[in-house]
C-alpha cells in the first residue's frame, strides 16, 4: 500500500515501499519544474495494511538556488569565493552545504583534495569559500570534465521530523523524515 504525499497546493504523489516499512523515492525529473515546494505537506497511509494508519504533517523550506550563478562559472583558487542564496523562508533548523569538486578522481600535483565543502545556517544567505580551502584542490584538467559547484539545503540532524506509526501485531514503528534540495553548476577551476 503506498504512502500519499500531498503538497500545500494540492499536488500529490504515491510512494510505494521498496521493502517492508522502507519508503523512498526521488520526485521530479531534471529539466522539469520541481515537484517539491516550500510549505506544509502531509504524509498519509490509509488503514488496512501492515503499517498505519498514518497522517503526519511537516514543513519543507523553499528550494535553494544560487543568487549569483553568473559570477561562479570560473573559480580562482587563489581568491575567496562568495556564495549567496535567498535566505527568506528558512528556519534555524535549516543548513546550507556548499561543495566544490574539480571533476577528478585522483590528486593533481600539489593538491591535497579533489573536493571541498562548507556549511552555514540557511538563514544567513551567504558564505565564503576561503582561498585557504580552495588552494587544497587541483584545477579542472579537461574541458570535457568540468568541475561541479553544488549548494544544498538540509535539516540539522537534530531537527529531522520524527514520529511513530502503528504496526499491525507489533510495537509502533519509529519514522524519520528528512529532505535535501540542491542546485548545481558546472564550473572551471583555475
């Protein structure tokens, strides 16, 4: 029996179990309008199955996007790189992760990493990738293998939505609900 996910604007999707008690689904396709939007959502499962009934509401923050993508197409490792996003709609429970990967799987001469990452409170609206961190990764080596800069919003682990749902003939089952939204750019690292 599927879980039904209903959004703040009436959109719904059924999520089928991958195995007993484990539901997971990527929603939306690249290049299409996002299915998940910020607002209050509801997860429900009707009675009659081994799990449920269930009716749980939860809040999703807005999707995250780079506010300055045009200034991020070329990354110079010798300079601090400011990263900005719109901060409205986020709570103290939301974190922004920024990751930069040079597109390689092996270290280039002088490099100590192929990727770096920084985390900030989503409400801040900005962070800086410092040159001291950027200098640890090598440059992108080939034009057919660009680097990747990704910004994502995730809840603090202590803020995951937790609840229990009844299980027929057994103890209640704990449920953990989390989310992650991302925006990605292809970049050249010099």
